[in-house]
C-alpha cells in the first residue's frame, strides 16, 4: 500500500464521518500523524467507540500506511477561558 499524506487522511475520515471537523498534522517522517476529530456524531459515545469509528474510516491503512497515530476525538469544540 502506498504511503498516505495528511490531506488523504483528512478526506478518508471526513468521508466516513461527514459532519466532522478534521485536523491532521504529520510529524516525524511521513507515517506519523496527529489527528483531531470533532463530530456531533460522537455525542454519547465512549472514547473507545469514537476512536473505533475513526479507525474504521482508515481501514487497512491503519496497519499498512500509518505507523503512528495520536488521536483526539470529541463531540464538540471546547472553548478556552482566559
């Protein structure tokens, strides 16, 4: 399987979870990614269930094209107070 880039990773997740805001950052080479996914679809789901949804969107790429994935998921954007 060919390597995957940040844009392809973002598109795969957005296709599987259409209402998601997806942010992808590549670090340490071309197969280590930091991904944040915010989606109302995650509401009421455990963190494990949320992550499984993202892993399902990535399919075989999780085993072959992605060496490391730092994943953050949540149902809504958090606001910071100063």
